[in-house]
């Protein structure tokens, strides 16, 4: 096996030093009745070229071929990834390093993530961003726990019904063992979270609203902040499309206390839903409540600038059961990927990409309307919107996937049973006018 | 003594991104828009975020220089105990990057995602076979996330059976994530002491296990690198009080093809694909923390689950007793592809050999260094061994000083000051992918450092001397946090 370097002579001489006769004797400390007697029942090992054939066979069973057109979002977005991003991120010094516990030989990761934290705070208009979480759903669940723990009177968190359905499920999973509950804020006929319904809710410890919401619509976050202020509770926002803030007002400008988001759009492949990138940011006031790693700037013994993991007293390896979270490994390399992406697109690029996403989505919506789809909301959106499909679309959609590798929207009835024949469409900068015209023709 | 790998060379300074920024630069060629501009209400739009403005070469040089300040497995031996820093095969990266995997949208629908679902189904089967359990979930995104999933299943089990319990037993050798995960489920951690030879004694468990205790969280092999020989008896005690046994599989690399945790009384076990199954650690993730369960806990697995019907694979959510969902989609699929490629490359014999050689390497280090460093538990070890700085105390040299000096020799230090039960712990896990020559160099380096401790202790206290920066002021960093530029 090419990963195992030991020669027969190595094994013999090392066994001698270890005072054992054979490799099996190394396991004499384990009682025999605990050991297995047969070898593992696994497939025959493959050479690298056999593996390539096998893996390509499996990969091609997924419909995601070279001419792939993706009109789907809902938490996973098709964006252009410049060549330098995978090139730089595959540098083995980044990829094969552990968590930067030895800062003297980890300054690359540390400065890179410090810059990531800084760029995320710029993107979101917040004071502090952590070094990453698993995905938006888990980051949002952690944010809800912060709000619940800070409030000694209420044990419920108000979550918009237009928060990603999976995220609401994750929040439930995370908070219910501690006796906390979710109350769902309904949505209006404009496809927005119902602020009036929220006002009437009592005994809540925090408010969580996604914007752009799951239907793609842009929420008026100032209205929710006002309610949070009246109730004197924390205001949490979330998002699944990080590039929206190349164009939209950021959550910090609305006074959010905590922001949870998905950073997959920032140079990370969709990869069947993971690994993505959980973003979590907060105000200065929340600094010591934030879970997860933080990188801080400091000096070395010679006075040179350097970076370290800091505020570790919040974390499980120091605080154990009293830690703010159990998170340990996070999505560090994807945070680094997002940093390289943000540095690549820069201030000018992110604006232009965001604009193109919005413009193409509007064009797609108009084209679908002409093709017989019904607009559901007349509310401003970023790059996703909901449409009611004409009869027979379901079959056309399947044929489009099989024949043209084109994925036309996501059916929402499994998430919102009241929305039969409603599809969530998305257009990004990877979709051309020609693609949209073609789609409109096919679905007519 | 062989020449050591550590040396000094030209290293580049590199400013922060925004210090390089010049208005008007952009490292991405933006496509011309082919549709009309569609204005958005001014109340909704904001200024473009103040990101740095750089050329493509600026970006490439920035991250190339940063990377050169890092140490990875590809740079040198990384004997970080309990972290299993083995070689990360490059073919795994090629496999995960295949268009059919990397471009697959998670909501494409089962019919159009058969390749991904088949891979995940097979990986679940392989992990179930390696660990000896009924079923596996791949959804947890990291080891600690797997622990949380496992504990949530235990929590759901007691809720279903009508009476929730309030406590959980956790030995003093456990990873910090264990009590933190249990706390998220509302369980109070009851710390129990391991016996004088580093192994947990059944009588200790018997004395404390009661019907208000949900069970025990055990790492086997434990973090001292010792196999918990009384595991079966301990499991029997816990089970007799209606409790469950949680296995922390972070150290599975020692026992593949030797012991199946599912056979020896453990009810639920998490694995770290980024340890045992060779996926890269990435400087802090993304990892993957699958959880394997026996029959008792199978109904409580997270949803969705992958079900095979004839030759097709489906994602199914209809499991009434499920603990729920813990990831937006299905977990870290890209990491699963890498682990799957690793298992297929190794085969049954390869995995078993890996464990045997990992244990051989650790025992070789233990025997070779035990006169140089103090070895608090001198027993045959599994995949790692734990020394401390007892012998160096007379020179006022600490584990930290020796760890930092190792950097100058070109080695990543071992895990230090963990496990907590060993004062000044120096925990070495060589892994099976290190050759005898590289391990011999490491042993020589530690011996040379031990000599320096006696002859030139000041040098150790100033170490590292060859790295880009030397010891950093962590106290100042925490006292006046500067978390953004």
C-alpha cells in the first residue's frame, strides 16, 4: 500500500525496540474476547486508476454535467469560481495543517482567518465575526441559544416562517433538549415575515428573521429591530446568499445583534450541500457569548506583529461543560476560501456580481411570466423569487433535466404544503440571457 | 545524528490585504452584463462593502506567502496526539473535485442524484462494517457535531421511554468536547477518575451509575493511548441501570480490523473522517463526524436517511422517533467522497495494516524516548503515548519549552498539556504514514532537546528561533482583543 512506508526490515527492527514478537502481539493488551476473528468485509482495494474509473462512474450518475444550467438556489448557489481560488486553497500548507494551536508555525492560517473575520465584518456591517461554523443552519441555532440563555424570563424564540426550512429544523434540534421552544412568525401575502403577528407575541427571548428570505424577498429589517427594542430582546438575522450584501444594505445597518449566514456563495463548490461555510457575527457586546474560534492580533516576544487564537476561555477545551458551545473543528479551509474569493472580487467585483445576479433574476422572472408562469409576489427580491407554474410544468421540468441538464427551479410544496405548483427560481451571474431565453422557450 | 529537517531560509513579509489595496484594482474579470440594469429601491441598497482592491498577482502572491508561514503534514512530521495527522492522499482531492460531485446541487432530487446517494449509502455500510454497528449517519459536520448528534439520540431515547435522565458519566481523560456536547443536551457531567494505571475501573462506575444517569461517554483507546480493557464489564454495569454507552471514536485509528466497538458493549460511536479516514484537516476543518449506532438507537438517527430500494437510493425523512436534523443538507459530502476514496484505496487489509503500523510507530517512540522523557504510564500503548516534563523540572524547562524548540528542528510539536490527568503532558501520535527514518529523526530531535535542557536551558526558553515569529503574547491578545483590521 503506497501510503504505508514500512519495509519488512523496518517492522522487524521496530518490533524489537518495542519488545514484541509480531505486529499482532502489539495488541496483547486487549483481551481476546474483545477482538474480531474475521477480517473486515470490505471491497477489494483499488489502484489509483481503478479508483478513477469507479469514481467517474459514480459522479456521472449525478446530473451535473459540463453543460449544466442551474436555476436553483434555496441555500446552495451556482456562482463562478475563479481559477486562482482552488489553485491557492489547495496549497498543502493550508490544506494539511491542523488548527493553529502552535501560532509560530501557523501564521498563514492565522493571518488569513483574521483577514477573513475582517472582511466578513465589512460585508455584514458588524463588529465581530467568528472564524467559521459548519453552515448557516448550525450558526443560526447557536445564535438562538445565545438569545435564549441571556433571557431569564422567556424560553421561546420567534423565528420567521420564511427562514430556510432546514434551518428551522436545526434550531429545533439544538434548543429543544434544553426545554426551549420555537414560535413561528407567519408570512404575509406579500411574501414577507408578518411584523404585526410578531408584535403580538409575548414571552419571547429573541427574534430571528432571514433576509433575503426563503422566497427570495427582501425584508424590512428595521421593523423587526424596532419590535426587538420594544421587547428588549435580541435581534438575529440570517441569510443564505452572502453575495446579496454586495448590493443590499447590510444587517449591521439595521442594528442586528447577531447575524448568522451561509458563505457557500463565496468561492465554494455546491458539493451536494456541503461542506459550505457557516458565518456568525455579532456586536461587540456579544463578544464573550459567541461560540467558535476567534483570531486576534498581538505581538511576539521580539515585538513583531502576529496572530493567535484568542478568548479561548469561551471554548470547550478550557471550559468543558461550561463552554459557550461544543464546537471544535469548524470549516476553516472554507473560511480561507471565502477570504481568497472576497480578496479576488474586491469592492468593485462584488458590487458588479451582485448587480448581475439581481438583473438576471428580474429578467428571468419577466421571461417566465411571458411563458405562462404566474408571479406570486410583487415584492423586491435579490436573485430568487417564487412563481406559480402552469399545468404540465412538472413533466417538462424532469425532461429538461434529463435531456438538457437544466434544473428549472425547486418545487416548494414539500416545504410549504399550501404552495402547490409553486417553484423557487434563482438566477446568478453564471446564467446568460441566452440560457434564460432558451428556458422560457422550453417551458412555454 | 542525522541532519534535522529544520533550517532557516528566506521568508517573505506580507502586509494585510487592505494595506496592499489600491482603488480601482480587481482580480476577477467580470462578464459584461447581457441584460438590462434593474434598479432596486434605494431604501434597500447600501454601499459596496469595503473589500480590498487587488490585482490577480497581488492575491496570488499574498496567499502564497501566507501559506509559506504554515506547517502542514506535507511539510513534515506532525505527531499531534489524538489528532491523527496522517498523510492526506492527493487522489482524494481529485475525486472530490469531479464535476458530477462538486457541482451537484443538494436539492436536485433523488432521481438525479443517484451517484451521490449511492456513494453515501456505501460509505455508511463500510463504516458500519469497520465499527460493528447496525446503521450510520453521515450528517454531522465534525467530531464534536457527531458527539452532539450521538448525545441527542440518547436524549431522544430516554424521552421516548418516558423518563428523561439528568446526568452523564465522563472520565477525566475525555476530550473537552464530551462534557460540552452533553451539556447541550441538558446533562450534568459527572467527572470520574481513571485508575492508577490509566484505565477506568468498573468498581468506580458501579459506585456512581444510577437510574438517573443517562450513561457514560468513553474514549477507547483513551487519550492516554491505553485500551480500556474493562469496557465490556463497564458497559454491563451501565446497561443494567438502563443507561447507554457513548463511544468517542476519535482514536479509531488504533483498532481498525482489530476491535469493533459495536461488538464490545458500545451503543453509539462517532468517527472523525478527518482523522482516521485521511481527509485533510484544513487548518481547522471542514471535517466530518459520522455516527454509528446499534439497534437500540437506530430509530433516533437524524433525518434525512438514505434508503436503498432495489437499485435506487432515496432520501427519507419519515422516521417518527428521529432526533431531528442537524445540517442544512446532508453533511459534508465533499469530505465523504475523500473518505470513501480512502477506504476503497486501502481495502480491509490496508486499513488493518494502518492500525497495526500506527500502534507499532507509537510503541517504538514510547520505548525509544522513555529514558529521555518521563513516561507516567509505562504500559504497552495503542496509537499514541503520553510523556511529561518531570525529568526537565530540575532545569526549569517545561513541556511548552520543549514543544517550541521542536519547531526549530522542523517538527510540529505533539499535543501539549492534554490529557489533563497528566501534568505537563507531551502526547505523541506518530500515525502509520511516518517512516522509520522520519520517526528516528524525531526521536533524535527530542533527545537533542533534552540534552539542551540540561546544557543550555535558556535556548529552550527563547525557542523557537527559526520561525517567522517567536512566542506570541496570548495574554495581551485576550485582554485587549483586536479581532479585525
